C-alpha cells in the first residue's frame, strides 16, 4: 500500500474516532451534569425559625429533611462555641421545638452535620427594652 492509499484508508477511520470521542465527551459531560444535580438534590434541608419568647426562653422550631435515611448530628452552640444541645440520629426527617434560656445569649448557631456536608444557621440576639405604662383612673365616682 502506498502512502496515498493508506491515508485514504485511514481518513474514514479517523473521522469515526473523532465523532465517537466527541460523543463520548458529550456523554461524559451529561453524566457529570446529572451527577452534580443528584448531589445538589441530595443535600439535606435545614429550616430554623424563631417562634418567639416563652417565660425567659427563646423558642426555635427546627425542621430537617434529607432524601436518604442517613445518620446526622444536630448541634446548637452559643457565641463562645459552648454546646447547648447535641443529638445524633438516623432519620430522613426531623422536627423539634427548642427552648434556649435567653439570659446572656448573643448568638446561637444551629449546625447539621451529615456524611458529606455541614449546614449552619446562625442567629444574632439583640435585646430591646420597651417601657410601657399602665395608667388607671383612681378617681372616686
């Protein structure tokens, strides 16, 4: 086979390789996109809401949802990283009403630790003193 006939023979083969490789790269990119979406969807959701004050306690409602029944640790700490609450469970959903003493708390962090992630919600507590007066008419009628 001379050089011209070899090159004529290899052109379709090389073109097929380029198309196949391009297709493989596109499929790999698509698979990567699907994998990234699955990772994003698999990330647990942590919702923490301040529900008010009750007899000297700050009340928070905590809700967690994850797609897989997997071990997680839920931790609450104050501004000095002192642990106020710690619980480790294997569940896919979790709801709890948390009461935290209001005295001397400036910041509260709620942290969810899972196998692959850490989600943290932090609240700053500012105290405001509101004066109110109750006026009662004491005049005799």
